[in-house]
């Protein structure tokens, strides 16, 4: 079964655990034993039943295999399984990004419709960073509709309050969906709710499914392979790497950047098997018509016709997470490169999406910046090839920010 990861966003107490608990129950993934345990536990705490407690029994079972990316119990929808990644704060986002964890392409944001909850600054900041990290499909579940009397007006109020901001930070309108739900009562999760007849869309799980099934935009791009290095051998050197865009075929002439050598692909191996062609997402070992040497880590194998830009100046949007100093470095596809200069051009308020006119890097805000490096690297706008369009900025042992390259 194909597992799709979904970044689960939302302010504390807006109902993330309850939603997952209820979905586990409604899809039949939670056994009666688990549900009874959660009921008994709720009772012990003198609470009415909390579906969120179903997750705790999953968590106990999984402690041995937990990572920073703790993936909660999976929810199955037809031929897909959804693994929700909890991203409570920016530290986790950055840690995960550095460790190479992928957020997939989709996020589910929960916003409570309860009067004193609603849209928070942190919610917007989260959305802003998710977009920066390349998430381009978004489902917003407006939760606790039961408390709002299942009123369409309340749903529209939250939808309108967020729509403008969501578009401003770069989500395409067609890739964003709003669903009114009650996680606690299980309304509009797996079945269409009879209490919100005014809602003409599908229940949450179907919206997630349809969104996940939409074709990724990367399949059609020009070939980009990020090389991890070479496996030397007496007769034939193998170049290993991951295809992050396009496809590669035996016989194809490619260019290796920034070195600037051209070579012909003689053999392609994927998972130990020789193939004629490999596509985006696959790890490949390539035999070329010539030896390329040992300094290949972090280089890019590109199609001859459409190469990435080779630049030592990057125009980027940086989300500031630490102190900017005079000794900045960037980490870019596993290699470290020194910066000559990092120039802040303009501040961006991550809560409004507006430019601030500020020339200073403020913590937890974003800036438009110009980063000058000591040497040229192969880059691309991150909307075209994410991996060639983002970097981590640091100084000494401290991380200072995450950057996405915005244009040539
Ligand atoms: P999290 O911090 O986002 O994981 O939030 P929880 O799932 O722990 O929920 C916080 C509180 O909100 C709990 O007391 C839940 O019972 C309650 N809650 C969650 N969803 C709903 C809902 O749809 N309706 C109502 N009335 N309460 C809810």
C-alpha cells in the first residue's frame, strides 16, 4: 500500500488528536479493545469519552521505534494509507528538514470554530513555513462545528479569514480545500454529515484522498539527479544519486554541474536491477562512458538541454530561526558552502504575508535576502525543483534559518 505523509498543523487543543482518534474508530483501524481502553481511561480521569486517548495506546506500542518524526497510527483510505506527521513548532520542522525527512506535499490544518479559539498567529506562521518547505496541497478542517451549532456562517467566517492569506503566501486556489467537521462527534470525517447539509463537498477523508491522488507536478520536468557520490571499482565506477526531477534513460547524454563535464549514461541500476529508464523519486546507480572522479557528492546530473542555473548569488526567502553573523555557511544538498555576504533586502511578516520594509532579520519572521557564496552552485526556483531551491543557513553550530530560492 502506498503511504502518503500529511503534515498535521494546528494550534494545541484545536482537536488534532481527537481527529486522528475518531478517524481510527470510523475507519475500523481501532479495535474494540482499544476503544474500551480509551473509554476506561477517560472515566478514570472523570471525563466523558475522549477519542484522542485511542492514540495513546498506539503510542505506547510504538515507543521503541519513535523518531523525531513520530508518525502516528495510519489511516487507510482505499488504496492509500495516510501517515500524519505532527509538527508542533518550527524547531521540529527545521530538525526534520535537516535530517532529510520529507513532509510530502500535503498538509492538513485544523482550526477550531469555538469562539475563543479560531485563527491564531501561530497557525499562520505554521502555514507560511509549510509553504516554504514545499507543501503545495492544503486541506483546512474547520473543527468543533458542534460548538458553533453547525452554522454555515461560522465556517464561512473562518474560511474567509484564511483564504486571502493562504493565496498570498503562494498556495494555488485549486489546491486548497475547506471542510467543516466535528472531530469529537465524527461529523464529516468518513461519512457526509447530515447536520451540515449546506456543505456541498465531500467528507474529509475523501478530500484528502482526492488531493493525494492528484498528479505530482514533478514528473514532467527536466532531468535532475542529486549525486551522493561514486562507488569506485577497477573496471567501472558507479555514480549514485536520487532523481529529484524528470527521468533518465540509457544512452542519454547528460551534464554534471557545477563541474561542467558531459557524459553518456551507459547503464542504470535501480534496487539492484538493471533498467532502461528511471524516474523521479528513484535512487539510481549509473555507469557512465567515462570516470567522473570522487568529488561528485552534491553535484547535479542534468539534462543537456535544460540545465539549472549556475550561480554564486542567490535571491532567497529566508525564515529566520537564529542569529545572523559574519561567518555564515549554507548547507545545500549535503554540502557546506561559505557565504561571502548575506544581505537582508526586506522583511516579510509571516502572520500577514506583507513586506515590512525592515532591513533586519528578526527571529521567527521571514526576509527577502541576497546570499553571496564563495563559489557557484547549480540552483533552480524551488517551485520547479525543491531540492535545488532550498538550503539551511548556519553559523558555527547554530542554525540561523531556512531559505528557499525565489528566482534567477
Ligand atoms: P490537540 O491538542 O490539537 O491534539 O487537541 P485535542 O484533540 O487534545 O483536543 C482538545 C480538546 O478539544 C479535547 O478536550 C477534545 O475533547 C476537544 N475537542 C476536539 N475536537 C472537538 C470537537 O469536534 N468538538 C468539541 N466540542 N470538542 C472537541
